[in-house]
C-alpha cells in the first residue's frame, strides 16, 4: 500500500497569533523575539520578510532593514495553547501524528480511503475557520517529500508530489532541499559541481560514503526521493536547554559565571517539569561571542551540577578573547531508557547517578 503522508506547517505561527489577537497589526511588519536591541527574532510575518527580515536575525539588524518593524515579546504559553488546539484538529483526521515543533507535524493518513490532498485541504480549512490561522500543507508518499512540498507554495500552500512524478520532481530539485543537508554540505557539493539532485544522482553509494561517511549511503536514496522513515507518534526528545541573549555584552568571566548560575536554575526547573525518567548522557554549554561566532563544549560522565556547568563555561570563555552576547546550557539524553554505568542521572546535589 502506498503511504500517504501529510506535512502541516503553520505560516509565521507566532507572528500570526499576535496579529490575529491584535487586528490593528494586520497591515504592519511584525516580528516576535527579544525586545531589546540585543535580542534575536524568533519569527516574523511576510510583510516583514519583504524588507529582508527573517528569523534568527538580531533585532538591531532587522530594524536597520525595516525601521518601522513591530517587535513583540515572546508569549510561549499562548503559542503552546494554540498548538494544542491545532493538534486536536489534526487528530480528527489521523491517528499517527508526529509533531516536529509547536507549528508543524507529520500525519500518516495511509489507512484513510479519501484522497490525501483532500484531507490536507480540509485540515487547512478547519484551522482557518476555527483558529483564524493559515497553514501550508505538503502531500507525498514519504516524510522528506511531504516536508519539501509544504514549503513549495507558501504562504497558504497546498502541494502534492505523486509517486509517478518523483523522478521528474527530484531531478531539478536543489540539493539544499534534501533532509539532512546543511549549508556546509551544500558548499562541499558545489565545489564538485553538484547543485541539483540530478547532479548528485551521478555519484555511486561508495563515492557518497567517501564524501559524507555513513550519511552518504542514505543520501544516495534521498536524492532520488526515497525515504523509508515512518511517522512516529511519540518522538523521543534528544535534549533540553535554556539560553539567553544579553542586552549588554559580558566582558568578564565572572559576569558569565553569574549568568550561568541563573540559567542552571532554569534548566533544573525545566528538567523537573519534563517529568522524564530518562538518563542524561551529556552536559553542554554554548557561548556566542560579540562577533557572532559560537562555541559549544559538552562532556560525557559529568554530574549535572552548577559547578560543572560553570567549569564548562570557563573553558568555553577561554577559547576567544571577546565579550559574550549569549549563553546556553543544556543536557543531552541517553539513547536508551536505562543508563549504563557510564551515563549520568540528573542529581541536584551533584552526586553521580548509577
């Protein structure tokens, strides 16, 4: 039986909620993020994007491109609540739903007799009617293609890639659209004259493995539109972290350590709220410097304590002689439910878990 996968992606989700809740903002370029000049945008609407503004852009840069940009504070609880409403709508059409974030999810509707495109259309229509928000949808025989399709005709898009059209569709598709291919991989491929999936199809699995290691064999299939991943209802969270961009650069190690203490307390709270009995494999600290370069240090075998977080922060701070604009602290979970003797469980007292 041919699989029928739908990818639903809410358009400018956070910004769209803010505009819906405050209609006077409708004609304005709107962004959501930290409100200080040092903050970073989480998302923005299409009116803002016309000026070259985009997510992850620092506020001061966004305001240079669009001086009349309206930047609103993040209201995560409102966005989470809206995501729950939308998830309920999806659940009325599919039993298998795999959320990727608050604003997007895969649905497997293979068991439904109806055409998958019609189902996607109804989901979009119900979200607009009941929630006053716009979603784009992609329909395809697998997850990778469905995600590509949902981005094909944004905003308010609905695009289907049929099994009979995969070969033709993939041939001219830019390699940057392939799942797992990042900016560095694109640059690496371009040095070899590879720009499209058709170009990439000229390489054998052995050659791709030589270029990309284990991912090369998978890439051989992906560039042909082959993706065997299933829609999994209960995705396992791989990590949890907190981070903060500061209104003024932190010039000294002591200043960074002070902020690390505050962030670690927040990380403790978030881990408790998660109510997970999974074991923690690694502790990590991320710093972004004044020149926007980043460094991350992570360690296996460390107890998850404030003292160890400060130690990693000190090591990271020493990598550059520049002020710090962002600090992030987090943990990565072990792949197994139970930890081996080398894996660490979270312990507020700083004792080693077994």
